[in-house]
C-alpha cells in the first residue's frame, strides 16, 4: 500500500541512554499492528519516536514515499500520524466539545475543525448528548470515546495507542478493544502498544514482540503458536 508506515533501523532513547537498538517495523492503513514486550523493552519509546516526541538518533521513518524522520509532533499530525496518550488523557475541566476541538490544533482551518468535530460526535450518541459537559465528569468508557474521537479530528492515516487497556476494568478493556476494531473499520491504521496480550492479540493483524530494545518477533497473529511460544520469545528465544 502506498501509505504504509515504515520504521527502519530506529535507534533512540532518553538523554544519553539508548533504549531502542535499531528496530524496524511496518504498519498498514486499515490494519491493527500490536507491539508486545516486557516493561523496558522499548515499546512506548518506538511509538514516541514515530510521533515526533523523541528524536531518531539513527534510522528512518517514512509514510509511503514521504520522509518523516525528525519532524516535530504537529507536523507528524499534519502528515497523518496521531498518538493517543496512555489512558486517553482528556482535559477534565474542558467540555466534550472543547476536548474534541483540541484534536484539531494542528489544522489551520477552524471551519474544517468544526465540521470534523460535528461529524465525529454524531458517530457517538452518548457524547452527542453530553457535548457541553466537562469531560472529567464522564465515565471511564466515555472518556476513552472522547480521546479516540479527538484523535480522529485531524483525519489521520494512523492512530497510535500506548497501552489503552492500562488500569481499566475487564468490561472497559473489552469495550476499548471494540473501539480499536472500529478504527480499523474506518480504514485507519492502528499501532497499539499493549501489556494485555490476552485481550489485544485477538484483534491484531500484525504482531511485533520487543525485548531489551530489540525486535524479537515479527509476524501475524496466527504465527504465534500459543502462550508457551510467546513466553519463549519474551524470554529471548525465537
């Protein structure tokens, strides 16, 4: 596909501490790409680098034919790559509508932002009814809806999710995975970093496993032959 997102030989980290040692991944629009791995394996670091939150010390990031390496966050958003922070991160004192408008901060056309916000809120009847309510007063599930709708305001090609199930009840985890699949149905590519393998693996089209800042596995969901196989990858096997 022309809009495939490719990360090749990425090296990055924090300060002088190298965390990611030459990782390569690719993701397709309309597919869910899941990245698994133990804490400290570099999962979140990779998507922060893709989003423009961390510099790439080496390697390249491309979307189709477009070179993205080194672009700041607002330019990444304009190019079609949006990152949803861990836990969704609504602005609690802002209304639902104000939160959604924040998703259009990188767009220069206020009328277009308003059109996008109205179109998106129409897709979420619960939010439509509560459009003028402070987002902090919504349930956890509704806040996740606000966060996902906000991420869709710039009409992204890819949405990146950093552990969207973290801290959620089992029922909300199921609801979140349903919403992730709804993004795929819209044709949006999803790159999802998750610890909750049992819930995330069934929705994945492509799977990567990182350990120690290196890529240990790349394949489809069906290439993982059960829990024992996955655990051996985690522990440094093949």
